[in-house]
């Protein structure tokens, strides 16, 4: 640690220790593990300035089974600010008491009274600038609230029973502006189960309806500065909400009212409008486990193609365009994975700062990473207030952006080559709630040191190169068994679609089936994912098995040439186009293929196959159904064909015999006529 930083932290620690000494209070409480949560709901001003009064409001909720009495809320802040990101990280690592001095002046804290189990109380603390007793230096001041209370034993500790922290920047004008941007992830929170239906369609509906998590997140995102927002869309969410809006893939017994369906449709329309207006980045369908695909190259190709088709078809359906992006898990990034994801070079990969041990804020949130196939952009996510106590709120998000920008602009004053910025990604699971003031978040982009910028704008600027190592992956991806089962879906499904002339819808549905069992969601439930993948593969095979070919058990030709019937039966719900390929057990014999024919859904058709055995007396034939591109389909049928050349001799013999019989008859008739004539010419006897 550098000497100036050490002096700052030592001074800060001394201030904290001095502030935490309150005479007459015990050093411990009977309840050593209080369970309360605090949320900061508002903070003004958003940027600290001399003469201002810091006002913080929020809520405290008691999750204990007992009450807390004489509850009080105090504002806490240190005397000196943080001026670098490293100081913030060091302070957080050293414990959550780093927020500094508790302001105990009369009128600056809030008496909340008693807090019953499961009860929530609101607090308001106001502290004039002078009573903060800060040194006024430029930087970022941690500011928080500490909750004190008396337990059931009547003991009251000087230690806070709950706390929350955010940051308050103090930066004067004249500093360079830095790019500030928010990424809003919208991921599919639900999945399809063993029966093909959504496992919790009502839960998905609840998320997108008024007051739901996704609805609240979208409303907040839509209220912010359009120049600073980028939507990160999972196409599976679009498909899922559309299914709910139209009553598709719902489990038996799930009935939605027209009003509920309209609510889902409204969310879908609003999300698409937001994504088109703000610009969006698009994930692979259902956020696939790219690490698992990278580690299994023998099945990667067809599975990645299926995910790509599912993604593209969804974007086409909903008329949405966006930059493609990959998002591995926090500890699921490797150099090999980045190499495999490089693609054309313009598709970013989202990684955490933990994945790039050598990354520094001065390099910017988007850096260029060199792979054997060329450079690629990485979006590095790094949360300033990760690990601080308290629940996230719209206010803490705003303060995070402002404080990140303040530290970045101060760094640029010292280091003009710094590319530090204030790009922030929102937690996709975060629920901002329905009650927040419109425009509260947008004030983060009105500061004199921030510049509202979209991610695409940041990406098109010159990027610094990250040349450090990539941390080894520690995550365990989905199993190889699940990947192979998904590959079976592709193989069997592609064979089926190859005989369907208008197969786009079939192919799109197949691709969605494949992508739905490749998501990172299955890491925690691999057994279920593998079971579902195998079921989908069986179903694809069963559908293919409905197309059958039937030949006679045996065929006897009266000569070396002849014909015989073959029947094709289409038991599927789709019209198909198939041909017949015949293979002979005798390599000297070639049987021409039957050209493809169209067969309607549920219909059968009998074809006549002509064959010339030549000098062969018999052969075994195998009849295959084939697609228009020559791919074998379904189960073949085997039978024997023989030529009855004895029949020819028989016909000749019969002809000869007939001639002989005819000759014999002619001869007998001739003899009889001769005898009759001789008798008539002989002279009569006297007796006559």
C-alpha cells in the first residue's frame, strides 16, 4: 500500500474508533445476530456541496421473532473522502465499519420507537453540512445509516443492529466528463418442464404484470435518459411472454383471463419499444452455457447453430435487431472460451473483473482482448458498492453511477490517458419496486462530470488492450450427457425437417427445444435438464418414425425385368416430400432411385419400382426413404427379388407342346379324311 493511502486509512480508522465510543453503553447485546434489513430510499442532495443539508430516508424491517425497542437511526460518514477505487475496495475488504463517524448531534437522528417482528418502519435523518464535520476535500464520501435498538433483555449495544451504505460524491466543476451508461438485463426467469409447458406460467405472468419484478425494472429503465441506456435482451423472454399472452405452453389447469393475457402483451410491447428506442444487445436464446459448449467441441457445432437459429428466428418474429453478445457466468470464463467466442470480432463478451486479474479501472469498462483469431471486445462488470450493507434501491444505483464517475474524473486529472468510465450493469434479479420518483435516476446523467453514453458508442471508441491473464474457470458447466442428449434432438429433428418442404416453423421450434436445455440455469439441476433433453430427442425420433416404407415380403419376376409396389405412409401432421433409394446385396446390380414425391399429412402412397436383374437370378434389396438432399430417413425395409427364368422355358415348352398337339390333331384329321376318301373310291362288292 502506498504511503498516502496508508495515512488516509489510518486517519479514517482513528476517526471511526473515536466515534464508536459512547460512555454508559454495554459493548455487547444479548442478541448477537440481529436479523434486520435496511433500505435507503432517498438521498439529497445527490452531489455533496458546502451549505447543503444531507437528508436520507429509508426503511428498516425486523425479521427477528422478537421486538426491538427504542430504535434510532443515525447518519454515518467519514471525515475524509475516498479518491481512488482502490481505497474503496480496501475499506470494504476491511469490514463494514469503514463508513466512518456516527453523527449524534441533537436533531440529526430519528427516534423510531419500537419495532415489532415483521414490522417495517420508515426513518428520516437530516444533517447540515457543517455537522458532517468532513474536511471538504474532493472525492467520494461513504454515507450510510446505522440502526441502534434495545433487545428483549433490556440491553442496548453501541454496535448497530442494522445498517446500509451508499456513496456521496463531492466534485467541483471544471473536471473532464466521463462516459456514464446503464445496462438493463431482461432475462427469462422461467423454463419449460418435462411436459413441454412452463413450470410456473403464473409466476412469469406475475413478474411482467403491474408490480412484478420485470415490470418494475422495465418501468424504471424506460424513465431514464435514453442516451445512457442499453437493453440486454434474452430472446427466450420474448417468446415466453408471447406464449403466455396467447395461452400457449400452459400446464393443464392454468387458465388465464383476457385481462391477464393483455397484461403480458402490454409488457412485451413496452419491452420491444424500449429495446428499439434505446438500442439493445442480444444474448443467445435462454443464455446458453457457452463454457460447456466450448469444452465439448465434438457437439459444439450443431448445438451452437441451433442456439443461433432460435435467437435469429425470435428476433425476426418480434422485428428486433441488436448486437450479439455472450454472457458466461462469473467464474466460467477461460482463454479458450474467449477464443471460441471470438467469431467475427464485433460481438462482445460480458465478464466480471474477477475473470481478468490484471484489469484496472483506468483501462475502461470495455477493453480489447487478443485471441489467436484476432481481437475481441470484453465488457467488464465491476460494482463499486458490492459487499456494502443494505438493500439495493434506485437511490443507491444513482449514487453508484455518480460516485463511479466522480472517481473516474479525478483519476483522469492525474492520468490523462485513463479511460475510466461509469458503465454500470443492473442485477437482472433486482426489483426496484413500483414506488420511485420519475427522473430520480436520470439526475445521475445531469452532473457536470458525466456524459450519457450508450454501450455501442463506448464500443466504437478506441479501446485499450487487456494483455493480462484470464483467471481459470471454477464453475462446473452442464454435463456432457445433457449436451449429447441435446445433440440427439438436433440429429433426429434435422432428419425430420429435411423431408418437410415448408420446414421453417418446424426448424425454429426444434432450435428452441435445443436451446431450452442448454441454458446455464441447468447447472444447478443437471439431472432434470438431461431428462428433458432425452425426452425431446425421443419425441423427435418418434415423429420421424411415423414416416414408414413398406415393400412386399418377396417379389418374383416372370423375367429379368419387371416392377413391384412400394408403399410410403406419412403418419405426421405435416406434408412431406420423400424419395426411395434401393440398395442391392449384389454389387453388380444397380437399381435406380425413385424420385421424391409429395405425400400429405396422414396419407399413404404406393409407387411402382421398375427393376432389371439382367443375368442375375435373385438379389436382396433394401429400400430407404430419402430426403430431397439424399439423407436417409426412418427405418429401411428389406426384401428379396428373384427372376423366374424357368417360366420362359415353360412357356416355350408349352408352345412346343401346343404345336405338337396341333400337329397331332392335324395329322389325325388328315388320316381320317384320307381313309374316308379311299373308302369312297373303292368298287362296291356284289353283295353291296
